[in-house]
C-alpha cells in the first residue's frame, strides 16, 4: 500500500517459488490490498500456468516461450493484459510479430544477470510507435528514470531500488 500511496501506477508481484521465493498467495494478498493493476511476475511457459492465480497483467518472457503468439492469445482470452519481456531487437521482433502491444525491455540479461542500461536505448528504437514500452531492471535513481524516459520508455518497472532502498517518506517518487 505504501508503494501505491507513493505513486505506483501498478505493482509487480513475484509468484515464482524456486528462484525468487514468491508464492501465488503473495499476489492474492497484494491484489486484495490495493486498487491498482497487479502484474504476476513468474516464468509462465504453458497455458495451464495462466489459471494458477488471478492477476490483472501477466509477464511472458519471449526467450522462454516456445509459441509466444498462442500463449499471448490464451492470456488475453482469460482477460489478462500481457507484458512481453524482451532483451534484444530479435526478441522484440518476435514479440511484435506475435501481437504484443506492451513490451518490457529488460536491461538485465537473464543469461548472465548482467545489467546494462544501454540495452533499452539500443532495443527501443526498433519498436513500432503503437507499442507501449516499459524499461525494466537497473533503474535505481531519478537520473536512471530520466535516461529511460528520454530513450522512449512509456513506463518503468522498478524493483530492487524500492525493495532494497532505505525506508523513507512513502510519498517519495522516482520521477
């Protein structure tokens, strides 16, 4: 609730238990506590996984999904908005060809977990104008926010900077 009071337009909740210690119950608790859209952040690769827990938005990571178009359609048929995550121009092309309208460009390479804020600036120009772009990972301060916005980000997914940062006035915003 402090994040929403501080200006968050949506919340991302980890539900993946093995690598990130999340649980579907975490999302249920957040969903019942706030009135902004809630993103289920997990490794969703099969249609059956879409039925595990209610969310407003689901994350599909382009590099992990074999048939992105079908899973995107299945998610939309269930009423979800879909954030398709990419890390390269090739993945962006795959996402757009599959019908993604909201694309997250992850500055963290999931292969080696290295964060490079230039990733967004490199990938974003290849996106069609009608695609909503979300900059993900490595955004830790107002200068990073400005940098991502100047590179074309319509939105930001900020996690560690909030979760690991010092507790301050809950109305403080990154923008």
